[in-house]
C-alpha cells in the first residue's frame, strides 16, 4: 500500500483539474465588443441571453438579473408572495433560498431531506402545508433534481406554487425536459463557482407570461414594457443584468452541452468505482433524471465503517491526495444566527406581521434528523474535477481506495 499523501507519500492524483472559470477567446472578443459599443446597461446582449437560456431549459420566458439571490426575490414578487404567506424550503442549501423568502415578507418553513440524498424529501411536505402555504421551493442540489412529479402532485392537491431553486441545475433534465419547465418557474445562478459564470448573474424562467412580465417590471425599476421610461406602475427596484455579464454568459452557453456531457461521463466512472467501497455511499439517481448538471460530485461518508476516522479527517486526506473537496455546510439553515430567536414587535416582521395568522416558527427547537445526519456525512467534490476526463476520474477513485486501504493508519495519527 502506498503511503498516504497526508503523511508525506506521493499523491494519488497527478492530473490537475482544469482551471475555473474557463476563459476563451470568444469571451474576450464579446466583452471588447460591448466595451466598444458604449451600451453597457441592459440591452441587446441581455435580451439575447435570456431568450437563449429560457429556450435551453424548455421554457417560454426568461428575465435575467444581477445574481441568483435576487432571482429568487423576483420569482416571489412575480407570483405575489408576501405578507402572511409561508414558503416551504429545504434546510440544506445556500442561505439565500430562505432569506429571499424573508425579503419577500413571507416566512420560510423547513422540510427535511431524503435519507439518501441532499434533496428535499417530498414525503415530508404534506405535514408542513397549512392555509398559509403559498409555495414549495425544491433545491436541485448539486444538479440532481428532486422528485418533481411527486412535489407537483402535492402542490396541485393544495393549490400552491412550485418554484425551483435551480442554482445548480443548468441543463439538468427530468423526463427529457429542462428543470423549470415542469413547474411554475425556476431561478438559476451564474456566480463565480457555477457551471456557467459571469462572476455574478441570475435568471428567472417561467412559462407564465404574466409572471414573467411582473418579474421584468420589478427588476427594471417598476417600469412596464409598454410604458414610458419615467412611468413606474409597479413598486420595483434595480436588479438588472449588465451587457458585460450577458456577453460572457452567452459565450459560455456555447460549450455548456459539451461540458455537461463530459461531467456526466466522468461522474459515471467515479460512481462505478466508488459503489464498491464500504466507507462511501453514493447518491442514487432516479431513472427520470435524463441529464444531470453535476455542479458537484456529492456523496456520503459512512463513519461506522472507518474504524475511528472522522469525516473531516477523511476530507483532509482526500485533499492531500490531490482531490479538492470539502465537508459542505456546517449547520442547517435553521441554526444560523438570525433564525435562533425572532424579535418581538415590528423588528420581528414578517414573523410578527399582523397579516400572519398563527405563531412564529420556533426554529431553535427544530431538529430534522436527515439534514442533521447529512451535515456530518456529506462530502463535496468540486465540479471542475469532472471536466478532467475519465483518466482523472479514475485517479480520483484511486485516491478514495488508497485512503480506505490505509484507514487504520489515518485513524491512529
């Protein structure tokens, strides 16, 4: 057995992961064209990109904006979610999924995860729905879609909305159709780490023209498409995407299909190798998932089988072997600071909003077993690794096997 790299041995991975973000001549040319045009604010490039992306995800309308966080806010405004409303969200996601609900003056209600994935458990939703529930926001974590069919059926039964937080799911398909086309709408992020990026950026997509027009008005200062520049019939703000962002993203869309296929191939190799390791549990893929974006390769560490090795120690060893990875989120959203105690009076709004019928959620007493377990077991592999091809994928698997074979040494040092 080769000595572990964390103890000075040679790293199992010798092929470097591709740099991220990837910048090609096309981006440089497109940015220079925008700079030379003098039209830097929302104009032709933004229109081109939002139409291109909406079509790519099999929807009719897209409203591009400055980032993925405000895309969620736009979606809630587009569907008139606000005071007195509740929105069901998962507790294992970037915090904006929940804070965007609060910024819409609604209240987030947390649903647990599936026991074998990092996605919302559709079977937990019925018990959370009340007369105040207006929407469910499934997060397709790592690009793996939630059970869209089951979530939609529950939503239709209770006459509530489904708005996908698809910040990891560019190009993900469920039964052959892009995520966002099955539900009332979806939002995406183009932040620096994302599979296509302009440093920041976001979009709301939908097949609902009225919602799309409302999102457009809201993000464009409250203007209407058929009104004058200084006419503001809607209470709005400025969340516009710039022409520079759109130019970069349009170029990156050109190679997204190719990159997604490459990630799918590498992930399949990795899964085949890792499934036989007793210390690792891969995340199952539903047959209805016809394409996955693979924003990360996520899996579970199984501590019972590691003879005293902790998840964090394993992550350190894997990084030393040349596999950039992390343990992901360190706590569920509901245990973040401002959820621990709801202030009284006006400072407690929206929880204390007079339009809200019922007590505020007691988040500090919440304990959802599957997410609490996932926090301690999840491992994230960074997505550029999957662009390195099958040879790199096999070297990554070699690193897992090497650490597994040396687990006693790792636990005793």
